[in-house]
DNA sequence: ATATTGTATGAAACGCGTTTCAGAGCAAGA
DNA sequence: TCTTGCTCTGAAACGCGTTTCATACAATAT
C-alpha cells in the first residue's frame, strides 16, 4: 500500500504538499493539487490513521465505560453520546466492565497511553482517589455527582428526586414504601438510601429492611422482587423502582399473581423509558439521551471542569 | 511525559533494551532489567500506544457496526463479543449507524485506514459489492448468511427457522398467520418473506398483506401492531414476531385490550430474551451471546473465511 | 524604487516504539 | 584448539503523517 512518500514522488512534489492537499490547507497551486489528487486516486491511497494519531497526539476516540451494554439505560446514554460524537467526528470505544474494577482501570490506562482522548464513566466502581490519579492524562467525565472531584459530571440529584418521589407517594397516602436499586454501593444508591432514611425519619416511619430490594437491573429481575414481596407478611403498599425495566417486570409479574396495580401496590419507575409509556407506568423522567449528549460535550471541553445537574420530571400515569 | 528514549538514557541502556523489558523479551540481564524498571517507575512511564500501533500496524481494536445500541438483541451480541475481546486483549469500537449507509461506509473506511484490525457488521445496509471493496484491508465478519461473499459469517438460517415456526403454528391449528419484521429489506427479512410465501403456497393459504407488520424493533412498537390488528376485519390468529421485545409489547397491549393470548391470538417470539421467559412467551431461541462470541472469533481468524450456521431451538411456553 | 505582505513549496525535525542486523562475550561440544 | 551456539546489547532503519522553518517569487503599499 502506498504511503505519503510514494504519492509525493509520483506527483513530483514534497510530502508536505501532499499533506497540505490531504488536509485542505491553502497555498497549494491548482496544478500540484490536481497532480496529487490524481496520484492518490491512482494508488487508492489511504493515509495511515495511526501515523496521524501519533503525530497529532490525538485519536478522536472517546472511551465509554458501562457495566453492561445491553441495558436500555446505558443504551440511551450511549445513543446521546454517539449522536454528539458523530457531530464532532469522534468515535466511541465501548468498555464493558461488568462492574469489575480492573476493567475500569484498564479504561483509565487507555487514557494514559493516549489510546483515547477522553473517558466517560457511566457507572463508576473505582475509588475517587484512583480516578484522580488519571485526571492528568485527559478529561474524565462522570455520570454522577462529582462535585469536589477534579472531573466533570452530568448528573441527577438522586437525593432530591428520590425525596420528591417518596413525598409524592406519601401524599398519595402511602406510608409503607419500599424501593429497589441496582448495586448496593455507588453514589446514586447512597444518595437514595440517605433520602429514604431521612424521609422515614421525617414522617416517623419505622425502617423495614425487607422493603429494600437490591440487584434489580432488568425486566426479569422484577420476578424475584414479586416473589419476595408475596412472602412478606407486612408488605409495602408502594414501590419506588429505580428503572422502568424492573418496574415493567414487577408490573407484569404482579398481574400474573393477581396483585392489582395500583390498588394493592403502587409502582413508580425511573427514566421514562418507552416501555413505561406503553405500560402506563408512573415514572420520573431522566432525559438520558440528553445526558449522554452533555457527557460527551464535557468530554470534548477538556479544559474546564464543569458540573451540570439534570432536573427530573414526574410523569404521572396509572401505576400510582 | 517521558518517552522510551528518556528511560533508556536514565537507565543507561539503549532503547532496544527498554523495549525488550517492556515486552518481556528474553536476553536482558537482571541488572539492566532492574535499572529499566526503576527508571520507568520513577518517570511514571507509559508507552505511547499510538506509536505501538503505527509500528506494529495493528490497533487491537475491532469495529462493531450496529444500527442502534439500545436494543437487547445487539446488546447480547455485543456482550458475547466483549467477553471474547477481553480474552484476546482487544477492545471494541462501537459504530452506530441508525441504518444510514454512509456510517457503515465510515466504519469500512476505518478498516482501510487501519484504525481497526477487523470489522463486525451486525446488520448490514451496504451492497455486497461495497463490502467487497474493503475485504482487502482486513477481516470483515457478518451476522447474516454471507456464503458466496468473501467475508466470514455466523448466522441463523432464517428461512429454515421461519418455516419451522410457521409449521409449528400451522400444526397447532393456525391458518391465518401474520408476522412482524424490523426492516423491510435485508437478507434476514428476505429469507423470512420467502419462507412465508412458500409456506402459504404449500398449504394453499391466500396472501394477505395486512398480516405483515414491518418496522417492529422495540417493546413500544408492539402498541402499533395491536392498534392496527384490532382495526382489521379479518384478523390473523397467530403472529410470528421477530423479536421478544416486540412480542412482549404486543402481549402487554393485548392484555390491556382484553385480547386473550393464546386463545384469541397466538404469539411467537424470537431470541429467547429474558423478557420472554418472564412473560412466558413461546419463542425461538437464538444463542446471541454465543453468536457474538463466534463473530469475534472469526474476526480474529482473519486468514480464513468461514461460515457458521447457528441452530435455533423452539422453546414452548404459554403464548401459542 | 523600496518595503511589505501574501502565495507557494520543500527540507528536515518530530511524535515514539519495534525490529532487524551486527557484533561481542562466553560456554559447551568436536 | 577450534567450531558452534547461546546470551546480551545497541545502532539504525522502519512505520508514516504533521508541522516548523526557511526560501523564493509576485503583488501591493509607501
């Protein structure tokens, strides 16, 4: 395969001139321009992008860390990023961690060795201190409240939104409210847990550990929730479900067991995924595509560390 | 940031020796090895991966073309690839096309300019001739029957499986069978269409264009199907749905409209996604994670063009 | 007529790790 | 003693495009 030198020779010009033609720099005479183009066409020339990357010290690649790629939550986030990436002529490198710390560190290493220009972490596992060690190598953007850490972030205030959701349920008459979360640890889960405890305290409601259902990510996880639910003597009357997928799963399984929604159990989802619209699930909308877009934007704007809070919106439908 | 030259100078050796240490080549004395390691640690040295890529002519990156990334079908496919990629120390570059041809061509160009070592196309838009122009630049792997084209493929024989599904429904007493597909064009859709027509002909059943529902991808698309269904005077008694997600959506909407499954309408899904298990949807299992794994494997084995047919398995549940 | 400014072009340095090749030193086998 | 074969090391070439700097000439301004 021909390289830039071959083209230069063939067109009777210097490599500089070829480079100028390739990159549309001014100051190349029409004749030479033509000669170079002809030579490139003749050889079916393609510049070696890795040489460009080395030379420029950039790859136009942005890493995206997700625990799993087959969840609509991350799907929408990625969609937003991909759209924005397209605009900026960037590509996304997907790094699936399955919530294993070493994979996240691998992603950070990619930033260090310049394989990617920036890194977006959609769901963090590493300690902040670990992340901090890598900020010197390029922009790192988080999808959680990262204020106070030297990285940009676009996030939902889960304390606030969880509190709002709880108060909404309370005001609808619910005193016994349970909730589901994904991971037990993590900033978001911690915020929710705190919101929950503060809510209980405020209203003088006793804490019931059986009302909390961790490890709920997908539609099918709803099945287990319902199974555990029916075995409870003292059941919650409402469930705050941190994913519409899980909410849909719970709703479906409840129907099968003749648990009527919302009469027997109120359900409130999160995200406002399309499935919640079809199933008429009351939910808190998070504009995930927009969040993805903003995350990418922050990754591009590596100079400045910024934090953007995304407001959520309550969407009342038929499950509360 | 220090480069290999700096390290060499600092350790009092040549760059060759440093390179040897980095890559664990034999024939480096213990002392020099130690000296190099110390220097690297001192400088917090990180080799520039782009220089490696340029030098080696490889990037350890594999491109993955998908129309959308937020669909569980592609999610599982990617999951399989990601697992295998990890094993081989490769990373995946996600290229989302939204079914736009130019984006797919962009992906092919990435192969040409050596930004990726191989390309996996999960859902093709380009003509075969276009793909053919790029096979010289690296392995291209398809997730559809690509026999006869100079690319590897792992695929389901959709003619065969569709026929099997139709016969299964027929044998259950269904004569009026409709089906949903995603895109109208595409190898898979063509195979299914042919299977459908052959099936009708074989059993002397007249063709009814209203029984075909295109553009069905997601859960929410099931809503439209049901809406159109109820407006039909002459309704199908069974529906072959080419995605469990859509099947789940249809099932949910039917329940809301008091259309009883399978009494009023039999539904058969595809993929055996977790959702189909929870909702007890009869489906044809496609081992997508396994398919993803194999696709990646073929991408690695660029020397040989191979084709692997994946058998599907009928999973009888409660919707037929 | 002279000083500026703009256009056009190429040599060479640069980014940086890998790999080939040549050579030196030393031990085991002939 | 001589050959063969390891072990160890480094200089230099290689992969390839970008960018800086110097230069040359034409055109406009003074």
